[in-house]
């Protein structure tokens, strides 16, 4: 197959016009440029076959579809639609890139949550984090995965059902808080602050389905509160975990 620069000769995009910016080839013909929405719809409706290669004008070579982040996202949402029929895969995949859950796709077991927590820390620039899950005798959520200095002391501790942070995170949406202003954030801050490190300034919570029941992810920052955009990152993280667990149990 020839290089992309050899293929695209008549549909150059001016440098100040970044979109539409996708090209598709079946090895013989080239289609484009098209925008991301049209590309994803073509893939979703199988007008762009799986063996086709995709590229952007600035790239030096064509890429397989499995290496295109937007198409990988579409595939994940298509899989999720089997369990949640109301999902619109193209619409979900079109959202601005926030959290790339593809590294979780080949991970199983407890490593899944360890890696997910690490990715949450990296993406939101959190300082510390905890993951709690329901375990017998079901008197609350048990701290099962931790990340950050001093967080190991929390392993095995129980977050009771009446804990203000657990109650606040019962909805299927990530929330942000400040320990000085929010009672639930103070509850989280007590777990996220230890003798090893200083008290966190901002707290973020997101619930996640773990083993058929609701678990909880808590994150803390030392330097300043979390940004509002981190809500979307954490919701994508939660969805990525749920989708991966669904694949493992399918």
C-alpha cells in the first residue's frame, strides 16, 4: 500500500481549516476529507468496512481502525449498547476526548481496579485515591485498592452505609467537594489525609459497579480543588470499568 502522501493529492486541507480531516481507503480508492461524525457513522453502519485504513492529512501513513481512538470508543459504546439499548454509540463516541479507557480492555481481576485507580490519578492530577467495594458481611464498603503516600493504612477499613460521602455518591454521577464547605467532603478528607501527608484541599467521588453492587472511588488533591472537567473524566472512568466487567462476564 502506498503512503498517505502519495494517495491524497487533490483534497488538501488548508492549514487554517483543521476539519473535516479524516480520509478512508480500501487500498484502491480514497474517500475524504470527512468530519469525525461522518467517519463514525460510516463505521457504525458498516459503510466503512473493517479492513479499510484511516488517516488524517497530517499523518505520514495509514492506520488500522483499531489504532484510531475515536473508532475504539465507538466500538466500546456499541458493545455497551447490548446491555443499555438507549445508548447512541456515535453520539457517545463524538464527545470530546476525556478519558481513554482502552488500556483497561486487556486487564482482568484485581489488576483492573489497580490500573483504573492509577489512570484516575494521572488524568485528574489527583494526589491520592481509594477504591471501596462491598464485601461480606456487607456492613459497608471495604477499602480494597489504594494509591498514594500513606494510603495503605486504609486497606481493609470499612466505610459504613451511613457515611456521608457514601450517601452523597449514591447517584450515578461524579461530584466534587471542598472539606471546608461540604460535610461529605470532610468525611472523605479524613480517609484521604494521614500522618504521612497533609490534608487534602479538594475531593472527588464517583460510584462504580463492582461485582454487581455499588462501589466508590475517592480522590483527593493537595494543591487545589478539582476542576469541573474532572467530573466528566471520572464518569468516563466509571463507564469504562463497567464495560470491561461486562466483557469479562459475557
